[in-house]
């Protein structure tokens, strides 16, 4: 015992640290598919198990299915791990996005466009602000997204929106309101996910249709984490936007990419990017959207 005494202060410090970690919101908010989401459609094509930790969404020749979070949020981090449909997923789309409601809605999208066996998925991203989208960027994943669960996270705060894949930023949309470019900071959004038949357009522009003999098509989800500011009406706007320590998403470190993240995003965009609306001047008849002439990140 006497020999342990000198260690006591460090042991106490360790205990205190563990306690603080346990209290840290950002580490313990563990969401649950029973308690935090509702089904929008196709309930019969889903399954939840593992005490609400795991979810499967299925598409068959009768229906797809979709979920939505019970709460609306304004800013924060929306995280989930997804294992996409295996094998021949051509014509299927698994979507994972944030959206508000109404004609002038805001929306931040991840969509996974399926493909024939052995051909790469496409990670399709977009952002709508006050009803206007047309800001698509597409990537090939640098791994097989149907082999394992991977972390897909959207960070959304007053200065930027960042799309992360396994902690690697692939896309940023910065707040350039000072340049007259709208930013999604006024409408609360819910998180959605769904799987459906999109064979009109999804795979090689609609050339490859769903092969129903490969059905059912199943996407698996785990580890939903909604570390975001819940919205209880317009009164929440100020509360969620305020730069307070409790609003961790407003901390300076989340307002721009770190030096390391800039290296990562450059690597992704140089090697895996397949479409950038800001390079498609033909589509915009030479008049690219104004944010295209400003630094992306
Ligand atoms: C849907 O799939 C089931 C199971 O493979 C099959 O028995 C049924 O005939 C199919 N229905 C339609 C409308 O294709
Ligand atoms: C998933 O990625 C986000 C964004 O980088 C990160 O904050 C989070 O900690 C990651 N989750 C896990 C379980 O690694
Ligand atoms: C599917 O694979 C083809 C051939 O490799 C590729 O051109 C296409 O971009 C892939 N993704 C989709 C969604 O069509």
C-alpha cells in the first residue's frame, strides 16, 4: 500500500479524466434507431436490432423504405456508419441527407448510386439552399463501401458545411453570405435515409436497370450519432448559432479545415472526384454559380 501512495495523485487525476470524458456530450450522445427515428415509408422492409444500434433498410420489387429523425436540428454533426448494398446494386440509390421542408427548403445530400458487381459506387453530393440546388459533386470511394461499415458524417455550422467519409473531408460549402451567396443557416433540418429504385437515372445515366433477381437489396446502418442542436421553434435559432463552449460546432477549430484536412481533401479531389458543377461551364452556359470563383475551403 505504502508503495502505491506516491501514485495516488496520478490515479485520482486519471479517474477525474475518465469522469470528464464520460460527461463530455460529444462522446456519449449515442443515438438509437428505436428512439430517435421514425419510418417515412416501407416500414415492413426494415429491421432494427441490437437495442436500437443497428438498422437495415431493404428494397425489393414491392417497396423501398425510408427513415427520418424525430427531431429537427440547426447545426452540429450528423454521423452514421453505413454498409451499402452488396453485389449487383445497379439502379438502386441509398440516400442519406439533411432536409428542411417547404418549397424553399435547404438540403445537404449524400447519395450512393449503385452499380453492377465489381463496378464502383458513386458518392453523389449536393446542397440546396432556399430551394435551389444544382451544386452536384461526385466521387468514387477509395474502398469497397459494400464490404464494411464506413463513417459518413455531415458537419454543419454557421461558417461551413463539410461532408466527411471516414473522417476525411471530401467537400466543403463555405458561408459566403458576405458575397451575397445564400447559406443554409435559417431553417432547421431533419436527417433522412432511404433506399429506393432509381434505375431511370442512377447507374450509367439510366442505362443499367435493376436486376430484380438480385433482390432484396439491403443497406446496413450502425452507430447513429446526432450531436446536433435540437430545434424547438424560431426561438432556437439564436441559441443554436451562439458561439458558446456548449455549442461545440461554433468553436474556431470547426470553422475551417485544419492543415491536415486540407491535405486530405486535396488528395480526394485530385484522385477520386468525378464531377464538379464548378467545372461544368457548358451546363451553366459559361455563367458558373458565384461561389465557384471563391476558395472552396
Ligand atoms: C416479386 O418478387 C417475388 C420474390 O422474388 C416474386 O415471387 C414475385 O413474383 C415478384 N413480383 C413482381 C410483381 O414482380
Ligand atoms: C466519424 O467521422 C466524424 C467526422 O470526421 C468524426 O467526428 C467521428 O468521430 C467519426 N466517428 C467515429 C466512430 O470514428
Ligand atoms: C458504374 O460503373 C461504370 C463503369 O465502371 C462507371 O462509368 C460509372 O461511373 C459507375 N457508377 C455509376 C453510378 O454508374
